[in-house]
């Protein structure tokens, strides 16, 4: 059975999954090594819901495309959260790396 690529899918599921993973990563940062209970629980809840949404989306598209798409969006969102919320520096090298991730997502989707 041939599955469809991303354009025919509900992109909202993929975007939401990526955001849940990125916010789960932010909670991971704030959990202080899983020593703060509320943040620690949030990590697992957000990751589980994100994985469930990704699994639903994967039912309707190629695994490689969906997986890399979500992973790339998660990386971009995590980078933005690290700069805006955590206060990490956005160096030129990091911005170029994020742009390369975006390019990779676009190329994979069109392949």
C-alpha cells in the first residue's frame, strides 16, 4: 500500500506534535534533572501526547517524511524556546543551522 506525502495530510497534527515535543523539552530543562515533580510529569505527558499525534499522522503518510518533518519542526521550536524563554544566545551559526533544517524539511517533503 502506497501512502501519501505531507500535502494530503492534516498538517495541524504534525505541527501540534512538534510543539508538544518542544514544550516537553522545555519542561525537561526546567525539571532540573527530573527532580522537580511538576516539570518531570509534564515531560512525560507532553512527549506521550506528541507521540500519539505523530502516530496518528504517520498512519496517513510515509514514516520517513512524517518523522523527519516533526523532528525538524521540534528542533526549530526548541531553538526558538531556548532563545525566547531560557535566554540562550542565537548566534549566526545556530541560525544558519536552523535554516538548514528548514531546507532539509522542504527537500524531504518534495522528494
